[in-house]
C-alpha cells in the first residue's frame, strides 16, 4: 500500500512566532529615535567657558534690562540651561534615593504595563484580568497620587524652581552684547524648543504601539 501523500505545512506560523512582537520594534524605534534626537540637540550646546565668562558679567540697570538679557541668553544658551536644569534635578533625585526609585518604578509601569505591552496579552494580577481601559485608569490615578499627593511632587517642583532661579540669575547678569544672535532664527526656537524634534520623533516611534490600543 502506497504511503499517503504528505501535506505540506506552512511555515508562516512558525515564522510569526519566531519574530519579535510589534511592541519590541516600537520600543527599539522609540529608544533609537529619542537618543538620536537628543544627541543632535545637545550638539548645539555652546562652550561652557563662554557661559561663565567673567568679563561679560555685569549687574543689569533695571528690570527691563534684566528681562531683555534673560530672553536673549535663553535663546543663545538654551541647551546649556536645560543641561543645568537636568543636573539640578538629577542631584536632587540622587540625594533622595527613595523618590528616584518611586519615579523609576512609575516610569517602568507605564512602559511595560501599557505603552509597549502587546495588546493581545491581557494584564493579569493576582488572578484578576484587567482590560486596557482599567489598566490606563489605574496608571493615571497612580501617577496623580505619586506626583501630587506625596513628597515626590514637592521635590520635583523645588528642584525645578532652584534650577530656574540659577538660569534666570545667570541670564540677568550675563551681558549678551558679545553673543552672535541670528535675527533670522525661526520664531519657534525658544527655551526648550530644541527638544521638540526629540518629542515628535519619540511620539512617531511610539504611535504604532499606542494606536493598537485605541
């Protein structure tokens, strides 16, 4: 008796199982684009010696002069000023390890429980299955509680206020007359605007993972 013909088995299923999930690609694209955009933004940093040039320091004549100096210096030293803010914030968090741990845990919860978790895999905690809407609601409530109802929020606000105070003090006393300020610079190049490209690139990379949950 002749053996029955062998039915060919498609390898599509095995190939799909061996491929990483879409969320993995989205996370890698997100991290890659974000790092690339940040590197490009920080390549525009001005020399630090130019920032602390003592010969260019003088007390402003009045509040109007101080405000004008701050505006011009923020436009010119925006990357350096953001770096100072990050340093002040980092030092504050490092001096409070528990707060740093809480923020990292909150960030990890958003990343792994919602943003880049495969939408076809339900979240199960202690035998209970949570829907996407329930997961998002819990994360939002948890974020509000951590940031606004604990000492974490006050620490972040205090660090940002200290950093802004340092930036404004330097901007008011640094004479901008020796700086090359391009008058043709686009109008959207204000303080923190250089991070716009990083934010848009990161949002574009994360869009597939977020869109799959809508």
